[in-house]
C-alpha cells in the first residue's frame, strides 16, 4: 500500500470513528432528554403546576375581570357612543341657536 493510500484509509477510519461517536452523543442526549422529561412528569412539580393554575383560576374568578375580547368590544361601543353624543350635542346647540332669536322677539 502506498503512503497516500494509507493516509486515506486512516482518514476514513477516523471519519467512521467520529461518526460513531457523533451518533452515540446524539443518542446519549436524546436518552438524557427523555429521562429528564419522565422525571419531571413523575415529580411533584407537575402537581404543583396544576394546583397553582387551579388556585389562580379560582382567584381570578372571584375578581370582576373581563376578557380582552370583551374589553375591546366595550371600547368600540364607547367610541360609537361618544361620537353619537357629540353629534347630538352639536344638534342641540344648533336648535338652541335657532330658538334664541325667536325668544328674543317674544
């Protein structure tokens, strides 16, 4: 075997070893992730999370809160009501202005 061929063989062996190590590391981290997930699922942390959510939901239900959607709808209703009120105020001012000269004649 020539010197170049030996170098190529060594390089191929190194690549295969590296690929094997890389694959082993990936499977190691995947296994580690699975074990951590299982530990968290089986731990009291999951129960604590459920209990905290239930307590917060109960606490919020006691308060007089509205959803964002309800708030946005009421904001739109208020804006329409304001514009109608302004139009009515202008109309009343116009009618009062018309009546003012007639009252002065009387």
